[in-house]
C-alpha cells in the first residue's frame, strides 16, 4: 500500500531531479534496488531512501546487525605491494589494501554499488551536474592529531588531479576535474567544479577511485613513515615485502573497531596463501582467483565471499589495420565464443556473461532488453566470406600472465580455428605486457589483438572513456567512432537514471555492431575466510573493511 500523505511530506524541498527519481519508484519504472543506488548517488541519505521506499509500499529495508565479539586479532594474506605505498601513486592490490586500513574516503561504494557516507555526510549536484557540493563530517581527527577539514580534502584531490604527480587517479579525473577546480566554501564544505556535466561524479571521490583517500594538506611524501589517516585502525608496524600490523584507533569518529589488532602477511603466490589458510596461519585471503582457488571452493572449513563485479578481461582488436579492420571480421570472432561454457567451465560458475560492451549485469543503467550474443559458427563463417577472408588468416594474440587469462586465450585460439583464424599466442609477464603503458612503448596498447585485465568499477565511466573513446588513453583497439563518442559523453553527463538507461541501450547496440572489444564475461571477486570468521567486508576493488570482523 502506498501512503501518499507521507510521500508528499517526504517530497517537500526535494529537487525536480530527486522527485523524478521518486516518481520512477512509485510508477514502477525503476526497481527498489535501482532507486536506492541512484538515490545514494544523488546524495539522498539511506534512512530517507528507506522511508520513501516504505511509503511507496516496499516495506522496511533489511538492517545489518553488528555481530561478533570484540578483541580478536584478524590475520590476512595478501599480494606483496609492488611499490612504495603512497596514496597519490599506488596502483596495485597489495599496496592499496594496506593504505586503506588507515586512510578513508569521502564516501564508500558497497558491494551493492550503493554509496554510503564516510568522511562526507552528504553531497548534491547543481541543476546540470557541473558542480557537486560535499558537506564534511565534523570532529574527524587524523591519527597525527589535527582535525580533518576542507583544506585537507581540497589538497588531497588536487594532488591526484595534478598531471605532474602521475597519479593513477588521472585515468578517473582526466577530462572531468582539473587541479584547482576543488574549492573550499567553508571549513566543512567543498565544491567540485567539473570540466563537463557528470551524473556519476560522487563515485570518482569514493572507494571506487582507490587513490582518493583524504590525508593532511601538509603531506609532502614518504607515506610509509607516517601512515597518517582518519580510519578505524592505526599503523603498528610496516615491513616492506614482509607484512604490516595495525591496532584499533580509540579516537575514531565512528563506531570503534571490534578487532584489537589486524595482521597482514604478504605472499608472492596464491598457493602458499591457500596452504596458510588451510593450516590456520591466516584467517582471510583477500582475493582468490577462481582457477588457483579451486581447492578451497568446496572446502567445508572455508567460507568463500563471492561479490558480483564489473571486473573483466577485454579482448581488443585493431579497427584501423589488418584483417580486423573490417567490423564483420570482429563480429565473426566474437560469435566464436561459447560464453555459457566460459562461465560454467573456466570460471566455475563465478562470473556473469558479457555482451561485448562495458555494461555489466551489476549496473542499474544496463539495458537488459538488448539480446545476449551467443556462439554462432555458421553466421561467423558467413561474415568472414562477406568480408573477403573466407579462407581465414593468421594473427598474433598478445596477453599477460595473470589470473585465468592464459587459459582464456587458449580457449579463444581453439574456438576461432573453426572459421579459419590461426592465432599464435604471445603470453608475457605483466611488466613486459604493460611496458610504459603509453602508445609506442607498450605491448598492451600496440598489439593488433590482446587481452587485458580491467578491475572492478562501481560505474562504467572509465570503461566507456579510456579504452573506447577516440581520444581514450587506453584505446588499444584504435576505435574511432563519432557516434560512439557522443553517446558516451551523453551517458556520462546524464543525472537521471532513465536517461542513462536510454543512452546505455544505444551504446550496447552500437558496440555489438562494431565490436572493437569482446567482453566475454565479468568475473566475481572472491575472498576466502576461515570458518568462524565473521563481519569481513571486502570490495571488488581489493579493499577489505575489517572494523566489524570477529572470530567465533
């Protein structure tokens, strides 16, 4: 039953954009899940979204109980940080996991892609989405003692947006937020003035952009000396290449952490981590690939936390030269993949089917009415004939030795044989594959055909721009399409969920036609915990929130 009296009261003072979203829920145009996720993006609080949902006849949202006894030491196995830990430049899973134990974000992107307030209490866009205003939490203290204020937020984000600092976050902020465009309004209010309208901008300042932690304005480098942040844990000891330990921060602004201590041990390989978990030396493996972790997927003494994610392996093909210059050839190659077999066999059921665009099933803006591409060898052969390459051709597929990519490459190699395509595999270690990560100095960006791992993002903006826009920094396919560029820009600017969906559908259809990149599957992010370990909250970005963790 809808309660229109309460709904009218809750609507008062809301913007036209917010009321349009509420209308979508009441009219049934959008689901409750879409409503909560998009409402959180617009800065509506979760309690308010819950009250609107109840008044619209959806019942109360489930509450998350805080379980477990305090006082445990939680022991984590993770990959070795690849470089010195610095919030500005960190880019690897092991390093950002350690940094995230002490430093926090303005907001946090949960496994359900709902944004939750952290160092910011609320945020809101102006009418066209070109300026976003964030209200900061008061009374938050850095571990070094000072209060976190707007100056710290402006300095932290400016560091990331400054090209001179070579931050990994430039892939997120490029063309969106320049150095100097973050403005202090007062001690607890910051405005972000964007280069262009952006409907998903709060995700760029959340845990989704793993460099975007807030550290003191006075920061000059050498983070490993201080590990200064605002988080629920403080550094106890850090030993490069070996491990780290943390203790509860009793001055934390929020609920105090349950564990007394957390310990992190760094491992060069996955197998020793699995043995350490099974042998009781560690309680958690932060990220476990499917193939390497087969031994524990059905182990009764291990709990596997499986998060649906947008992480995937992109198969790019040059669109401007060679046999894949013809879109019909690219479509033929895509039609050779047996995606159901990929999901069930290679990924052991721990993935979702890809449909050759960045729009994963986890995104509320994905247009699910676009038909799923399936294996069709007969049609693939017809396309090859029409393109004048019915006899087939030879090509090299270059890729990285990471997760299940080498096995994926072999499956593709076998499938395309059926249409006369002979692929020679060139599988390199990651350093050799990525090179300098710029055109002309990178096997990744310069290979005519390649497979590249892309980590999870809570919104598809980076995937839509960097590898697919004509001027994209990671456009390994050399894909240049004006219609695509306009649609991607329109999607990124849209503040309204239904407008995003309309653009998404057009993008999905255009990319099925052009197929510069094959998106075969989106893999689940797996974290393994010992039986009896509760309250562990991983994210598909390799973060691990342990403040509610306990041992039975």
